[in-house]
C-alpha cells in the first residue's frame, strides 16, 4: 500500500446571483476545481428566495 500526502488549497466564493458566472471562470483561470455549489437564502423578507451563491473549490499545491 502506498499513501501519498498532498497539500490542498480550498477557497469559498460567495456573491450575488449577478456575479455567479464570474466565479467558475475565476476557478478555471486559477487552477481550482469546483467541489460544491450552494444557493444562499439570504433575503430576510422572502425567506425562500435565492439571492446569492456559494462555491467551494480546491486545488493541489506543492507540499512544503
């Protein structure tokens, strides 16, 4: 059995729905792969309304 340890850099990107399309572009341009996408229900007046997003992305980095 061989175990390889790798260092992972993880980021969370949050924003309004208008900014959503920019987030995957940023991830690709910077070598991140998206591992999770969540809607954000942050509208106090309309609790079920999706007003934003959260994307979690990660990439392997050089081990120090």
